[in-house]
């Protein structure tokens, strides 16, 4: 038995970068046609000896009208429904934004099992954002750098009991 992890959060926090790091080239569902918005991207993730399914709530980046909020909400709710656990990603460099609060609210209302991650935490520029992330009330943020591969050991230890 394995588990499914949904990576959720507002656009530009690094969800897809993390997804790609976890999945590498083992993409289960690919749709690389330009202009095609794929709502949920699913892949076979590997982290150490862990194997699990990971969902990236992709596609939001392409929508920039007033429907964004509703779309984000619906997409996130779908990802949460399909997952055993959610990795809620915020941007440690940008700090916590109103959009992050909306996501936190969705996850709380859904009573989702949430792992909070502050991405882009490499170096010192993310320190303030990591502290802000505590205020989301979702526990201690995991410091991640999806781009540089930092924090993956900690992620492994958090996910290991679920496998
Ligand atoms: P998404 O919209 O949440 O899927 O975010 P992306 O994965 O597309 O990343 C958005 C931007 O943040 C890109 O320019 C990435 O290169 C950058 N990024 C992602 N992870 C990191 C990180 O760990 N550190 C830094 N500094 N930038 C990152
Ligand atoms: Mg993305």
C-alpha cells in the first residue's frame, strides 16, 4: 500500500518544481501540448525508498481572470479529495499572502491532513517568510528548496510513516 500526496498552494510558489524533483521523468500522465491546461498532473514519485503518487495542481498559472479564485478553490478541493495527505506550499521569500490564507482556509475546512512547507528557503532570504508561515496555524513549516533539493530528507522523514 502506498499513499497519494497532493501538492497545493497558490501559483508560483514552486509546486511544479517540487513535483518534477519527486517524479523526475516518471510522469504517469503527460500533456505537454502548448495551450492545454491540465488541471491535475499525476506522477509516480520516488523519495529515498518511498514510492507514492504525487499530484500537482498545475494549470492555474494560465488563468488570470476573476474566475481564478473559484478555480483555485475547486481544483484544490479536488486534489485534497484524491489525496491522503497535502503538501501545502508557501513561498518563504514572498512571505504569507492573502492567497495563502485562502488556501489554508480551504484545507482547514476540508479537514485535510496537511504538511506545511515554506519553499525557496535556501539561503537567508526566506527566514522571515518561514516565521510568517507559523501564523497559518498549520504547525511548523518544513523548510524546502525545491530548486536546490534542500529539505528533502526532512520531507522523507515526515512521509515515511504514511508508506
Ligand atoms: P508553481 O506555479 O507553484 O508550480 O511554481 P513553479 O514550480 O512553476 O516555480 C515558480 C518559480 O519559482 C520558478 O521560477 C522556479 O524556478 C522558482 N522556484 C521554485 N522552487 C524554488 C526554490 O526552491 N528556490 C527559488 N529561489 N526559486 C524556486
Ligand atoms: Mg505549476
